[in-house]
């Protein structure tokens, strides 16, 4: 090649991909392969969702039952409402596995951010250690998908000791300055019926269960801050009095609330539900729509735009049980998000992207990636229409 100088830099500092392994466990070989694929596209954040109602995927030395009990379920749902099979399902990462994966990611200049979800999506942990739930058990690792009412009990001081001990091992395993705490989808009816929680609300003058949730998340955030880490929380973590050190991850909710939060100096990672979720069908999120997504909406002035470090594409795995399905859902849409993360909006052109994608798909095939093909990424008009109707209904349901 002739001598030349390339001046290139990313549009956003945060260019991420989230893999949910709580619902389905994909294993070390797949994760290492995906780190290669992220690096190939200049993606630099691997957000690893490791705990769920349906499975706890991380070995914790002080609490061995999290892997011995929480990583196992007696069957899996075949749909949100459909039949549940009776096939045992399990899988977790040893601490040795974690260290190997984190070191490999670092060699590729990828930051691994673990997610330890709380106070909800915690049924697998409570199945292993029921004393940290409001009812005290017995609990079972969830077999169905959806949102469950079982949360960690913030009325009991021992709950915070339990979570801090877990996070101490997480911090030792993951050098990332960020720890994701989830904070989403937390129905509070167990807290309403729990004498310990109600006593905590009175003692701390929290007013109600919403105040109790902020108290819970703030205590964990304060502990992380003392250990040099920054907490991340999904949209629902934002509430009156939330600690200022939270990095927010927007997926749903009223945008004006988040713009107000950004005016207060908060940073927000953009992962808009109807645009960046890779588990959605191509009828709901075709490739062209994925490419058109911009994390900076026209409502954001330059000052607020500076509060958006970047974007993240998320893959929730309820219906992604194996590598072939994972590849199909992720590629080539992740290529579109990778380009958005790197390329200035004024330089993006879908037709040019499609031309270059043809060459890149050949590389994916040589790398053994079972990506979706041209006829699948832009579905027929009827499927697209049904997808648009789904979007309209979801926008109505999630506007608040």
C-alpha cells in the first residue's frame, strides 16, 4: 500500500452490545467468538447480563448455592403463554472462566461490564438463599418468562450484606469502572405486604415503595462508589432522590424525563426499546430501521447531546436458545449499530452501507456466522405492516 495518513475517530465513546445469558446460557466458546466479532466492528463495550429469574450464571465463592441451585431450572417455556417443558436446564461461568474472558476482551480493547440485576429479576438467587426475600421462601428458579413479584427485601439489613459480598467478588473479577445493577421491572406488592419493608419506609421517612426502591439503589450505589465503581441502571431506576453517580440506560419511558435528567448533568446510554433490541423480529426491526436509528434525537441540543456517551444494542435471550439463532438475530443488524456508533450522521448512507455489507457478509460466512440474509432483513410489505402496528401498540403501552 502507498504511504498515507488516516485520521479517524468514533462518533461515540460508548459502542456496546448486551448479551443476556440469564434466560439461555451460551457458554465460553460463543462469548469469546462474539468478542472477536465486536472487535471486528470497533465495538468496545460488552455488557454481560449474568443474573436473572431463570438462572444465575456467575460463580460466587462466598455463596456457592448461587451456582449449585440458582444456575439450574427444571424446564423452560416455549412461549410467553405456551407450554413449559420438563427438560432440566443449567449453566454458569466459573471465576476462572470469567478471568479468561475478561482478559481476552481487554486484549481486544473491549470493556466487559457485568450486570447483577437487583432488586428484581432475582428469583434464581432467592431460590438459592430464600432468607433475602420478603416471604422467606421457598422459591424456585423461574421456568417461564416475564416479570415476577419476588424481589430482594430491603427491609432486612442482611440483604445489603449479602449483595455487597457478592459485588465484592464481582469487583475482583471485572476491572471495569462500571457495574450494571439493572433496577428495571420491579413490582412492589411484596414490599407492600412485608412488615420489614414497611418499617424501613417509616424509619427512613421514605414515604412509599417508590422511595424504598430509591433508598435500596442508593445504598448499593454508595457502596460501589466507596470501592471506586460507577453504577448503571435502566430507565426505571430514575426516581426522586436517585444518587447522582448513576449512569442511566434508556430503554423505555417518557423522553422528557431523561432530558431533564441530562440537564442535571446525568449521562444516558441510548438503547431505545423499539429500535435497538436485537431479539425483535426483522418485521418489527428491519435492517433499514436499525441503520436509521440515531441515539441523538432532534430534541437534543448540543449541550444535551454531550450527555449521551453512546448507544448499545441489546439481545434478550428468551427465544434465543442456541448459537445459530443468536447469529441470525444479531447479524447483520449489529453491523448497522456499529456503523452508527462510529460514523458521523452526515456520512451515513443506507445504499452505500448495503453495498459494503455484501462484502462483509462474506467475511461473516468465512467466520462461521449464520447471519440473516437479504430476503430476511427487509421482510415483505405485509410483515412490515404488522410490525408497524406492533410498534404503534407498544409505543402506546410504554409511553409512561
